[in-house]
C-alpha cells in the first residue's frame, strides 16, 4: 500500500471538520439541557443555601454525589453537632479547605459547594434527612446534583459578618503550590 498525500490531506480535512462539529454539538446539547432544567428549577423549586454553622462561625458544607453519600454525611454532621459539639476537633487542611478528622472521620470523598452558592431544592425534599439540590453554573451552562444533609440547609445566605470572618479564615490557609493544570469541573468537563 502506497502513501498518498491526496488521501492524507482529505482525511486530515475530514477530521478537522467532523471532530469540532461533534464536539460543539455535544457541548451544545448539554448546555441546552441545562438551560431547560434551570428554567424548570426557577419556577418549580425554591432557593436555599448550604453551609455548616457552629459556634465558631461558618464553613463550607460537604456534599455527596448520591443519596447514600448524603446519608453518611448526615450521620457525620449529627455526631459533630450533637455528640461532639463541645469536643476540640483536630483540623486537617487540604487545599483551600479545612476539614476535621477528630473525633470522627469524614466518610466520603471531599466535595463541597460554596457558602453563597444558590441551590435549587424541591419543597418536598426539605423535610427529608438528605436534601437533593441542583447547583447551576449559568456562565457556561453546566450543573450537578448534590446530596446535602438537611441540617446544613439554610433559607438565606450567611450574615455578612460571619461571611467576612469566613473569607478572612480562608485567606489564612496555605495556598497550593501544585503545578497541576486545572481540574475537572463538577459542572462537567466542558464547564471549567
């Protein structure tokens, strides 16, 4: 079989046309699906906020990727809030987040939502132990579903003084020096 520059160039042109069309079609499909879900969420769901509130201040709440993870987190927060509320907790700093490893271990991989991130929640879910919430990024039209313990769901954003204290605390945390390029967005790999 001979190498043909003509066939090579035709193949190259076909690939350079077909691959972007497929890619942008795929991304466009998911963005359109997200826009429709967002419109539905605005009319049928209510907005809530998720953060951990204790005597020290506020922290980002951990979230699960399914109902089982949410249930494990609910047990974790129940222990922290009720069984160990007066116990000094050992802190583990990971990236820009502070987590507690004593007296109870975090039961799932670390994922969280921002303190001021609006969550779209069904009214029926508010009475459950674990709340299923939709988290949208309207800049690139991506979304993900988070399962959050109901003890960390609040009707409003945190008070400004607690939020400012939280931001001061975050600024004091050690900054990552990793040269790793980017990371997968929880909203989808096309939504960074």
